[in-house]
C-alpha cells in the first residue's frame, strides 16, 4: 500500500497535541495505523508537547503522595491496545467497528450510497460516519465546511484532486468543491469526520438535492 | 511559561534530578513495586501535571485530583514503560494528556500512537535513547523560545490549553487558515532544528 495523500501538517500537530475534535482524531489515528511516514512525523510533533510540559512552572500540591499498594500495580492494558486488526479495519477503529468492513450494518442513504454512523462520546460535538459507495457512483459537486477529514478504507475514488486509495486522507478545506467518483470495480468505503453536526446536515442536504429534486 | 534559551547555548545546566534517574525510578516501580521510587516520581511530576491541568481552565482541586490520578496510572502501568521508547517525562505526559481528554473533554482519547509503539525496527537495546530524547527536548524548547509570538501563541493554545484549531481561531479572532499556517510555520522550524538529531 503506497499512501499518496496525508493529513495536513497542522492537522497532525493538533492530533499530537491531543486537541483534535474526537471524530477527526479517530480518522487521523486510523491513518497513522496505516502510514509509517506520518507516524515518524507525529513522534517529532509529540516532542513539542513534552518540551512545553517540562517547562511549565510546577504548581504546589496540597496533598501528599497517595498510599499505593503493590497489589494494585497490575498493568491495565487497554483493550484497544491489545486488538490487532485481523481484517481491513485499522486497529484503532476495531473496538468500535469490528475487525472487518464486511460486518458493518449498513443503512441505505440514497441509491448507490450507504452509511453507518459511528457512536462518539456523549460530549463530542463532531460526527463520524462510514460511507459505502457503489462502483462508478458519482456524488454531486459539493463543498466542505471547516474541518473535515476522509480516510479511504477500501477501494478508491477520484476527483479533480486526484485518486484517493486505501490509506489516503482527504484533508479538505472549504475552498475545495469536488464531485468524487467511486472506483468502477471496487467502489469505495471511507470514514468521514466533521467537526460539527449542523454543518454536516448541510452537506447531506446538498448531496441529496439533485437526487430528490428539492 | 516557556524558558527562553539563548541560541548557541548547547546544553542547559544538569537538571536537579537527571532524566535518567526518572527512567530508573519508573523501572524500579515496574520491576518491584518500589514505593519509595514511586514517591519520588510523584514529587517530581504531580506538581507539573497539576500545573498542566490548571492551564486547561480547571480549578486547583480538580487539577490536583487529576495529577493524583495520572500518577496512580503511572504506578499501575509502569510495566508497560520501556526506556527505549522515550524519556519518563514523555511517557508520563502522554498519560496526563489522555486523562485530560477523557476527564476534561469527556471524549475518547484516540491515541496518536499506542503507548507501546516503537518505530525503530532494531531490537538492540538503546542506552543512549533516553539521553538523546532529553537532548531533543532541550532543542525543541530552545526553538520554541525563539518563535515569533504569533506562532508560539497558537502552539501553546493547541498543546497546553488543549484547544482545537477552530477554538483557537475563535479565541484569537483569526481565520482558521491563518491558525493552521502559523502552526505549520512553527513546526517547520522545529523539524529543521531537529534534522541532525533524527
């Protein structure tokens, strides 16, 4: 797998800082699992946070160190970290999606396009969805709003920006208008994160508009 | 705030407690549940974690609770730490950052990299890794101290105050694109500055 399209440097930095909205952080983490180049980059970016942390003035504590018991010193390795993806779902997503994309309970959105919403934390303001686009389907021209990120998980699509294949990220800003066409043979499955729900509804409406004629 | 280091000053005076010692303390906790080693780690890191949490806008009591919880996580997970993967400070900061996302933002802390991540293909022990990690951090601190104010401001807001790009744009009254380009400019300098240490 040769990855051609990566997240914007600023997006990777925000991920390294742990400051990215949850939905977008999920997409970037999944890309990192597939992209050694970005993993190296993010290692370097994480040093910024550590350097800043190390130079913070310590805040005096009012309590002493808690009493710790040896019995409690058991590594509670997160379940997520133990999961090694068996199928085509990147490891960070496996706890929420399962190991294989074939097991996703798709809901049809409109002809040739299915979606599956990924549940986020109750406080998260963004939106994270999987889309499955039938081979050769062309989405209407649309524009993105603010922070939005797409990761290709299977197949590919092409638009005027190029061809986006498995592992590629489309980190588009609102200046870009595009009408992606899913691969004629494989179609395309992608994970799309946006920062706010309201904006996303706008996108769905625009996507539906030419089809429903509203 | 950031300690501004003058250009050309290659290395700072040795820290009161050398970083290597911190990694040793962590390994003692991992190997034998050394309570005394844990107490020393707590004294060194808990006040910094508290300071970090307060920068997120939490009250001092909550910040202190989160600092306690961070260090208790260090105690529990010490077995997962390996000195080859970076300094004790890097590892403990990662735990604090993830706890901050979980507790203060109430979101899932999608890990940029798993805690047991290691990009190096080699299985050889790397005794100098801890030292070079420290060296890189000093270099990053020096570069951060030299950034123009408009760039260091967005970096601080992102890394220490935990704001997303959109939140930074709103806070500073700037277009989103300007925030991103300042972040990119800052990183370019840091990346260039670390080129010979990579």
